[in-house]
């Protein structure tokens, strides 16, 4: 099995990570913490965009 690096694991489980971040952001929204929710959604957006650029570069 290939070495389990943070990058490799994050790429493998990116969908799950993005889902968990959105659950956290939704919970923060429900608690009236819109700024905190926006912060986490920003992280998710950066991860998704980076994944898209990486995928486009390998095609």
C-alpha cells in the first residue's frame, strides 16, 4: 500500500471532508454565527477549487 500522507488521505476523502465542513458551517449558521460559518465555507471552497485545478492539470 502506498504511504499514507496527509495530502493523499485528504484527496481520497475530500468529498467526506467537504461534507463535514458544510455540516459544521450549517450548525454555526443555526447558532447565529454567520461569520464563523463563512470562514469554514471559505476553507471548503479553497479545497474544492484546488482539487478542480489539480484534476484539470492531470487531464
